């Protein structure tokens, strides 16, 4: 197996930044694999007593990627393609509205958000590294470090991938810790 | 008991330094898993509440005892200890042996906590400057840093499993 088959594997021994970004990218790939190649019914499937769906998680993590890399990181507005008033009547709007979105639109939204987020964090890291203070702050005015934002992303992905594990198994039996070697996201545009 | 915000044992600080950061995230996940398992009886803890998955919260506690042991004792320290809940005839004994029995529950909690205590003892004496040092893993090596980041990932993912397992037992969500 070569690294070309599993480009999401983090380095075995790199510095703190390489490991943090490596862990995040592996989780992005794993989550994408858990949510990949489903039709609208698959993306809307719930399991047992929970209302969570894979489509809802895809849209939620797209939002998280864009939010952390704009509002939290630099204070910039959330930006396209989001409407900041979408949550006015439903604080879980991204989870709930995903049921009305076409699979191709959901996957494209997510893939685009990851690209934007990677670029914004790369730019911030070039400027100030992990110790730089982000715009996001506590009620007491203590700013989070860029390190902290990236760890929040790792945590958030890890946890939602755990949700995706159980939902996907209920959808079609797909299980596993990591994507198989050679896996690439299915594009619904092709 | 579900905690109120002012009683939440977890910390949400902004710790300075790499090792302190790793430890805070790891500790908070351990506490989160503990909270998700609180206030349930043996039957609820052993219930496979999100079929067709065979996961249960009790199975998760046993699995995490093995995770702590595997990374902190075997990989990071090179100690040759028997892996908790590993049976030659059933590689998933941590999950499969999680039956609704008070004694099994107590043993699992104690085993997980004992592994955490051993791990913390090692971390307490670990020098942050050594995070880049490597230890053997499989046919290669891995840095201490990579193991700690992976553990946080792994705990986060299992906390996601715990979220759904708990929601499907009694409707509890959050934390």
C-alpha cells in the first residue's frame, strides 16, 4: 500500500501542526466516506429513536467548516452560500432543511466548505501559527488560539463521525474505522 | 445524574502549551463518556439500542479500557500486559461480553478507571519536550504526539457513538 492509496493518513512523526492538520484531514475523509454515495432516501434515513440523518450531518459539518474559518477565526461574516437569517425560526435549520436538498447539492456544499476552510486556516497559520489568537472569545473576553479552533474541529468531526458510524450501518451495513485504500469521494456531478 | 452547567466537572479552558492542551481534551472526553453512562441500570447499559449495530454503552466502557491499555501501556511504554477483554476466540469480546449484570458493570467501570489512573500516572511524569520521540508500532514507529492526537480522535468518535446509544435508551441528548 502506498500513501497514494491512503492520502488521508497523517504523518507518523511530524510536528504539532502536521499532526493536527493530518488528524483533521483523516477525519474529513472518514466522515465523507461514511456519508458518501447515497441517494436522497439514504441521506434522510434515521435510526432507532434519533432524528439525526447523514444528510443533516453533511450540512451541519459544512456549516461548521465555514463558521470556524470565518466568524470564529477572523471575525469575517459567514459568507456565501449561507443565509444568516436561515436560523431565525429554527436553530437546527441546517440539520432539518437537509431533507429537502438534493444529494448532489449536499455533497457539493460540503466539499466546497472544506476547500474554503482549508485555505482560510492555511492563510492564518502562515501569518501567525498555532499560538496566534483567533477572533472568537469567551464571555470574559479571552480569545481562543488557532490551535484551540483546530482542536475543536477535530473533536467535532470525531464525535459526528461516531454518529455517522451508527447511522450508516443502519442505512446499508457499511462499517469500518477508515475508508478502504484507494477510496475517493463519489461525485454526484459525474 | 445529568449535571447542570455549574456542576459540570469538565473544563473548557484555553490551556497553554501542547501537552496541557492534549490532556485537557482527553480528560474532558473521559468525563463525557462517564456522564453518558450515568443513571442507567445494567440492562440499559448493556442494551444494543441502535440496531443493527451491536454496540452498547457497557461494551464501550470495556472497549475504552482496552484502548487506554493498548496505547498507554503497550505502545507508549512497551509493557507486555494482557489486553483487557481480549479473547483469542472472540476479538470483539469487549462488545460481545457486555451483558446485563451488575457485577459485569462494576467490573467494567473499575477496569476503565484503573486504566485511566495508570495512564495519567505516566502522563504526569512525561516531559513535554519528548512529544516528538518515537516508539515502535507495527512494522514502523509512531511519535508520542501522534498517539495522543489519535486518542483524542478516538474518544471523540466513541463519544458520538455514546450520544446515539444514550438518546435511544432514554432520550437524553447533549453533553
